[in-house]
C-alpha cells in the first residue's frame, strides 16, 4: 500500500472515530437533558411539599395555641393536634412566657 493510500485510510478511520465519538456525545446529551429536567422537576416538587409542610406546622401551632388559650387541657390539645403532650406543654409554656 502506498504512503498516500495509508494516509487516506488513516484519515478515514479518524473521521469515522470522530463521528462515532460525536454520536456518543449526542446520545449522552439526549439522555442527560430529560434526566436533568426530571431532577429539576423533582426538586421543585420537594420544595413545594416542604413549603406546604411548613405552612401546616404553622397552622397546627396556631390551633394549639388557640385551644390552650380557650382553656382546653394539654392532653386534649395534644390529641386534637395529634402531637405529643410534651410538645403541647412546650407550646403552652411559650404562650405563658409571651
């Protein structure tokens, strides 16, 4: 095989390898973009769920404080709010200290 022909074959092999490499990169990118988008969506859902949980905790704390202010027993308040009696006692003591 002549030197020119060897050079042509090597160039063609190099070009094919570059095409395969580019195709593999594109396949990775196509697979990664939806995965990253799904992760972003999941992160947003977790953030929204955390926000709702924080709001629910605030509503429950306000309800406990209102029930304690209305004269309900600590045990009744804890049962209504589905919290431990010790938590209701802490909220009650905070209310008394305020």
